């Protein structure tokens, strides 16, 4: 005497989608691939270099060298090292898109990247990157010029 209604039929599918998303984000958060770790080192080093933070760059390069030695086997599964670095640099270029930014916007992106990896370079973060700087460099400045 109990009939299934159409209202109840979609609940299981929606629950599966939610569980799948939770699993994906949990996995992504706790388990990064060696390629992602290498990309983080390279991006951090490039940001430090562009900002003239050479002490930080030296520290990053030292840790990168250690990381590559420790994970040489896993990194080898991605193909030749030069090709892998070329792909990583292209991904960074695409993500940052510095060529389409004004100097303030580029500075904001580089400093944000530099600050995000302070645990790698162990140097003081760049301050003054609040919302006012972001709004000026990405909204107001392009309108004026």
C-alpha cells in the first residue's frame, strides 16, 4: 500500500554526488601527486626570482633538489624531466597570465604566490597585499588607463 513517489527517487543520486565530491576534495587535500609538489616548488621559485628575493630562491632550489632526489622514481613516471618541467612552466604561465596584467596586478599575483609558500623558503612574507591593493590593481587601474 505504500507507493514510491517521484520525490524520493532523486535522493539517492544526489547523495552519491555529494559523497563523490567529498571524497574527491578530501583526496585532493591530503594526497598531492609528485607533479603537483614539483609545480609548487617551481612556481614558488619563479615568484621569488621575479620579486628579487634571491635568498628565498636559493632556499627553494636547495629544497627542490632534495625533493627531486627523494622522489626521483615517482617523478620518472611523468616522462623526461625536461619535458615535465616544460609542461609545469607552461601551466604556471597559463595560471598566472602575467602578460595580460598591469604591473600592479602582476606584483599581486607574484607576491601572493611567494607568500603562499613561506613554509618552503622560510623568509618573511610580503605585506600590503590587502583587498585595497587587489581592487586598485585589477579593477580601478584598468578602467583609468
